[in-house]
């Protein structure tokens, strides 16, 4: 039977780790479990997701990659068993986009959807950091205030209409609305929620194993590991970057330069490699409303009848602050700024030196001027 699973994220739920591990083990997965992870390169899944939503991801839609989706589709059509698509940008697909994708997959006997979901207490600081890495300027408290005001699609919630700027969060983290949109297209019985564990010391119950359980794939057969990469900034590092963003807005710095210099070098090669502390955490007051929101969202998932791999209790938020990092001091941020500047100086290419003849000529001119000035003063 031909079955296609569409992993839609959510972003910041371990998706990059899962995708990297799936890609490296794709040949083993095909031989051992009949799972096809299609594509010629791993980025094919990204291009398929953005070309599904061209108006949403206009800056990333490149005509040179327009054939990536037809190629993935052809590979899945030729495979008689289980296929998997995976990219977190599917989380922002509208019902119209979803209908288009499901129609393209109509060759399959069944289409299933997988959403990896993590608790709000970990998601909120993580998403705020990701926003900061993409030229956003809002403080953590401003970000949380926006999240609180705008809210998820829960019964009785009315979104504000005052025109205030909404910080990016619910558009790709409101798993109540996102799951409902996909369930309308494939049926709630074919929607799978994989919860990100709160504990990492339980054998046989990590995110990778919970995810493969949905696909009926044996983890033991997929033996190629992936490196564990640090992708979190300390509270001081994030605040340094946020303040730096005030001087690096899109009107002043093109995205291509920001992506290469700030994301690639400053963040990827310097901040991630530096000794750092804990990221920003939540206050007790913030935890109160976040925990209440999480409880309501968990209730909606439970009543919707989706299949769950893991434990919905992993999505609950404790109302007690426990070791959450406090806002950094001015000195903390200054130390990060100076350390970062020092590292950039160490690796920066040396400035080009002019021709030696030009340097010698300028030195001769300077000596003649000094002598002439000395003669005039002696007179």
C-alpha cells in the first residue's frame, strides 16, 4: 500500500535534527523498513515547501528550483511503500495550500500528517531567539506581551483589531489551528502529534524514536548518527544581538549580507562557539498565563482525536519558575560585545596594502614637507 507522511514541523521542535538524521540514514531506512525519504539533495524538501506557498515566501522562491517538487512527486509515485516529506514551513500552509498538496498526493492510498510539538515554556524563548537571529528588535518581554495578546485559536478567543504589530509566533506555533486545518484535508485519524520529551534520560523514548514509531520504522536499523550542534544563545548573547539589530535593519543591511555575516559568521562561528550561559527564561507571572494557555491547548488536542506518539503531559507548563535565567546586566552584554569584536578581529582578513612604490613616494613627500616647514620656522 502506498502511504505518504507529511511532517509539517512545528519549527523549533527538533526538526533540523530529525531531517538531518533521516537524510543520512535514508538508504538504511529504505532497505530495512521500506521508507523513502525522497530528493536528490536535502534542500529539495525546503524548495518544495516554499514553492507551495509562493506568496508567503516570495524572497525564497527561485525559478531555478521550480522542478524540485515534480521530482519529489515522481520519486514518491514510483515507490510502492511509505514515503516521507518533511519541512517546518508546511506549518504555515493555508487550507488552500493544503488542498493543493493533498491533491498532488492523490496517487497515494493514504496521506498522513505528523506534527512535532514542544511545550510553550521551551518554545517561547527558543522562537524569540530565532526571531532575533532574523533581524527582529523586540525585547523578550515585548515578544511575550504580543504572544499573550494575540493568542492561539482557542474557543472564545477574539484576536485584537487595533492594528498593533504582532511578533512572529502563533502563525507557525498555534498547533490547534494548524492541526485542524490539516485534519480537515486528511481526517483527524490520520493526524499524528509527536510530543518533544521533557526528559532526555528515558531509554527508548526520545524524539527520534517517537517520530519513527509513527512511521513504523525500527530505530535500531538506522545506525548513522548526526552531530549534536549548539543552536542556543545565552541571555546576554541574545540581548547583544537584539541591540545590534537596531543598527542592522533591512533598510540599511540587505538580507544576503546579514545572513552571511551575522548568521553565518558572528552567530555560527563566534557566539555558538563561545562559552555561554542559560537562555532567557520565564518569570512566575509569565508562567501563570502560559501554563493556562498550554492546558487549554492540550485539552483541544485530546478532544480532537489525533494520534499521539509520546505523552501530552510533555506539553504542560509548570507554574513554578525553576532556574530560569534572569535578564542580563549591562556589563554582561558589554562583555559579549567586546569578546565578539575581539574574535572578529582575529579572523578578519588583513586590509589590502598599497603598492610599495606608492608607500615610498608618500614617505618622501612627507619628509620634504617636514623639512620645508622646519626651514620656514627657522626664518
